[in-house]
């Protein structure tokens, strides 16, 4: 079977430039899932993928409706029922991007510069999902077949936490069922240090809004005797943390599975130095719970971050008001075995308990996602390790990921299969930030790795 | 001289509707001083006043340039040098107003409803400055002369704290010089309880901005080991107050002149009940320094209010970032003898002292204004009291005002004259808030009171 992948890899090299130009087409579509104004762009993006996969010879290609944005599905099952089936999951939606956030070029007009493609979605996740489309194309256009069966499940709501994906999977469980799920939506520290993620954090995302006076008040005529809602919010938010930077919500850590000494030793090998961390982020000093090292803090421990804050007048010039309200968005990253809904209830109760009688407070649940954790000594994971060795050219490490892909735990639970996260991005690709980018070499090495993975999976079942 | 005011008052009644329609014209011009996009509207507003005052027979009417928005000047000096000269100060600029803030009708299309005129600037200060224009017109169009000399000084930058007015007054001191300055830009508690203000608070207005990572970061990949700038801001703002709602900045209260027992007794007569205060503002409970009653807190004590707060993502849907920065606008209302620049230095030093090494913080001074305090047993104040009795029909109280009109202390200092603040608005007119309004009856009674005041001032000098 070596020959199949050899020809496919050769094909992927010969077509490298065209592959990139096709990716540029995807990146030009501002498929923001969180903004109703971009619903048309979401539909355009789905139509583009539908047409593209049909052109490659996939079967059953369809734009399948959900209660929100559609799923694009396609399959190639020509390897037959005695071969394993790989379910590839990716998402074609992106988070917002505005020039004034600090982009150097139009976020939706891809630019190749210094070996990187700059555009919103370049690495998260259009570039990475396209790796699997192009890997399958490379087999189908050379041997006319692939070593295993492949199903593509491409969703359009990952960036708004996949509200409709679980109902969709439940409804189409037989159509989607595979033996292993592959997701490329994560990253590695450097190009020579590929990583396979065996754990992801979950999430509880809330909005808190504090209400005081009915309308904004003149601060001179009314201030001094009204509890400024922005101050009340500040006081509430200040009480969410302890002085040692741990989270003060009673019961918050109760269900956290303690890290074992072995796991901590493995994580320590991939830890960041304070200098590396400062260089990557630009912060003047690191911060956090001193009982854990940096890698543990950002991947194996739960967090609580303020994602947005608003109140009163934020335009140019002074405006002397007591604002009528103040609000914030907060996301808590969770680890096994924290339950997102239980964490929401704990947060809500705690905020209620610290709300003074001078204001009213509303805590709204925006979205949740369960944490996920897989063993890494199973064949599906080991095949991935071999694929990096042969296809990428470096031995990968198994690591925990700090991010959240809510569907990972759901797919694992619903299908009873492992999810292998082979991320082809870099930790500092700027995803969700201005000037998001994807390294061109990693795009091409990723396609070759994905090609080899399908072959290694097939070999695994032959043994 | 009674006859002069009798005819003038009669004229003002006969022309009441026209006066209001003229005011509507002013209110249709969105003369926002804090937003460069409205510079053309500021010029239109100044031109309207210039043309209007020329039409009434004022002399030396001119749009006089400053380094910012122009002053509109006009005078009538026909009473002669043995009569006193009244300098009327008003401002033709307004604060921003957006429908989405909660306006029920277009803020720049005045609507008369339930005896009130709804529009941005209705009471602050277009409606109130126009009272003096119409009072002078009522004399000039009946007797052909007024009992005293009048100078009109109408500025366009009050809502951005009059950055160019003091240089303007210094440069044109002889042109502007009067024996007393009258300002109508304040309010009373109810229509039958007119108030003359003898004190105003000053102000120090700042912006604080906290900087963390260079760009917004993905909260999953980097959060937990970076001090979230929004959290750092929250922690800093939380430390500006003590648990008893007093301000924690060291030295903040050092220069506050203590209220005497006599003053406190006078203020107690005009205090609000907690129920009145809640009904006027809509807050669930009052707040503040329990050592002072409500009226003292909002008029005779210094404050520190958060006027605006911003960080990260505030649009629809979740976005999981650690924001690169967070900021706020803060205004501190000051009382005699606090110095606005000293307060800025104290605030800046304190913030620097509580800033952790994990972020950097910038404290920017936006604007300042000195507090003002006048005795109320002087003839210029007593003439105002008589004017309310005869012209308004009720005996006024002398009170302290919680707001800030920075130019009051400056005019008093530069000319060595008292400033009499005869406000014709209501405390709950919603100035700086949605649905700002001005009571039509108060507009017309204000014109009659202003007519009588000029006569009482003349009488005072005859004695």
C-alpha cells in the first residue's frame, strides 16, 4: 500500500500552488457565524465547499440544514466495509475581524508574506479542514481510491459553540458513524514539534449585566448617592478571584481531577519559559496560580476570563453620566470532570450572594461545552504519531489543549470512538486575534501527514 | 420703571408660541461639541444665534473665533454707564444623543407633549439661554430699551469643559466686563420650589487604560497565565473606594472645607427622602457615604464616578479572547477647596502604586474645572430672589449645585464679580440622558423672571 501514499504525496506537491489558491477563495468569504448580518456569507461558504467536494468525486455531497447554519457533508466509502472509516470534522465559520482591531491587511483578502497566509480563518479552521479535503483529493486523483473510508462533516457554528451540532449528529448518527474521528483545529509550539492533543477544556460562557438607575443620570445632579452600576460590576468581578489568582466561586474546583505526578512530569517537558511566554504574548510579566507551571495553567487547569466589558460612554470626549447599566462577557475554561451547567449554577448563585441591594444583576448563560480527555496508547492515536514521523518528518508529543472544541466530547460520547486532534497550526498563529496566519509549509506538510495517516490507519486494521 | 417690565411681560405672553417655535429651530441643530463629525452643526448653530440676535437689535453681534468652537457675542448697552451691566453666559453645544440609548423620539426633532418639549439641549442649555434672549427682546420690542445693560456670551464648548473659554475671556476682558454674571444652566426640585445656586462642584476627568498582551489572545491557548487587562482594571477600580463608599485615594479629602452646622441645617431643609430619590432615578436603594444626607452627597461632597468602561468583545455572541487592553472614563466632582490638578496627581500616583507588574497602566487627564462658592447675602443674589417672587410667583431657596460649570469659578476670579445661577429646569429633566425635556410653562415663567431680574438689578443701583 506504500505506493498509494507515495503517488498521492507526489500529487500534493505538484498541485501545491493550486491548493493554496483554492484556500484563498475560501478565505475571501467572511463566514462569521456569530453575526446575523453575515448569514449570506455562511451560505456562500457552504455552497463553495459543496461544489468543491462534488468536483473531487466525493459521494452524497450535501448542504444539510440544521436549526442554525448548515452542515456540509461528503463521503468516499470505496475502501469497503472491511476497512476503517475516518470521520473528519472541521468548521468553515470564523470569528469577527475588523481592521481597527489592528489588522495590517484586509482580514478577508488573503495575503502571502514571509511564508505565511494572512487572513481570518487561515488557521482556524479553513486552512486546516482543507488539508483533509486535499489529502483525499490526492488519493482519488492518483490511485482513484483511498486506503480507508472517509466522511467529511464540516459545520458552520463552531465559533458560536455548535448549538445545533449535537442534535444533527444524533439525527444522522448512522450516516456519520466512523471508527475514529480526526480533527485538525489545534496547534503546535514550533514546526519541528508537532503535537497530538488528547485533552481539551470545556467552557461555560456567560454575560453578567448590572442595572442601576432607569436611564443614564447626570453625574453632577445625581452622582454620589447612587451606586454606579459600573462600580458595582467592578466590585462583583473583583470578588470572583482570590488574592492568589485562584477562582473564588465556592465549589468551583470540586470536580477537577487532580493531575498525577506522571502527567505533570510529561507536561513539564513541554512547559514554556517565562521569557518564551512573554515574547509570544507581549505581556510584561506572567500571572496565574503559582501552584502550577505555565503549560498547566493554560491547558490543564480551569480559568475564568473577562472577554468583554461595557458601560456608559466610550466615544470621544468626556460625558459626565452615571450609566444606567454595565455588563461583561465571561468565559470559564473547564477541565475533567467539571460540568459546564453545574459551573454556571455555582457562578450564578455566587454572584447573587455578593450582589448589593443597590443594584440588580442578571447572569445569562450564553453557551457551554464539555471537557474531553482520551488515552494516548490506543492504535488510533499511535497511527497519528507514525503519520507525523513519516509525513511531517518529526516525532510528535501528546499534549493537553487549553482551547475548547465542544463537539469533541459529544462525538466521543455519542459514537463511542476516540477523537484524534492533529493540529497543523502554530501556537502563535493569532487565531481569534488580528493578523491571523497559517504557515504555508505547514499547510503542505499537513496534507502529506494527513495522506500518511489514512494509510497507517488501514495498516493498523490489517494487522 | 415698573411699566417697562409690565409691557415686556405682556409682550412675552403674546409671543409665547413664536418663542417656542424659534427654540424648536435651535433644537433641530445637533450641535455636539465633543464629536468632530458635528463641527459643521456647531457652525450652523452659531450662525443661527448670530443672525437671530442681529434681528432683535443687539449691537456688536459677532461669531468670535477661539482655538476650538466659536463664541457668539452680542450686547445692548443703551441703559448707559450709570446702570449696571449684566453678563449673560450660556452655551449652545450639547452632549451626544442616540436613539438606541432609549429616546422615544428623534433627539434632534423637538416634540411637544404633556406640557414639555422633548429634545437634546431642551433644558441644557438651549432652552435656558434662549430665556435671556427673549427677555431682552421683550424689552427692546416694547419700550425700545432695557433697565440695565446686557452682554450675551454664548459658548460652544461647555459640554467638553470649555477648554478655550478662559483664554477667550482673558483676551476680551474689557469687552465682556460686567457687574454681575447670570447663568441659567441649572435646575429646581419642582416648579413651585425655584432655587438659586450659590455653589457648584468642580471636576477632574480622566481616562485610565490598562495594557496587557500586544494583541487580543485566544483565551483557551493563552488564558490562565496572562493577567487579563479587564480583570486588572477591575482590581484597580475596586481599590478606588473604601468599604464605606468613601474614596480611597490618599489625600483626596485633605482640602475639603467642612460643612458648618448652619449650612447642614439649611441643606437638610431641601434634602430628598430615600423614596423621592428612588422614584426620580429608578434605583432599588440609595448608596453613598452614610455620614452625609442625600442632598449633601450629591451637592456638597466630592465624588468619583465611572462614566464609561470598555474592553474586548461587546458585540453579539461569544468571543473567547483575553483582550489586549481595557479602559474607563472617570470623573471626580470636587468641592471647595479641592484643586482639580492636585486631585489628578493624587489619583495618578495612587493608580501607579496599585498597578501590578503584570500589566501597564496609563492615566490621562481629559479635563478639569474648579469648584465655585459665593455668599448669598449680596444684592445681586437678593435681586434674583425678588425676581423669582415677582416674576415666577414663588420664593426661591439658595442651594448648592452638584453639577459643574467650569467657567463659573473662572469668570468670578477673572472679573471679581458674583455669578448668579438662576436655573429654570427641573432636577429630573433628563439632561445628559435619553428624552431630555424642558417644561413649557417653566420656559415662559423663566422669561418673565428674567425680565423682572433686569429691573430689580436696576432698582438695586438706584437705592
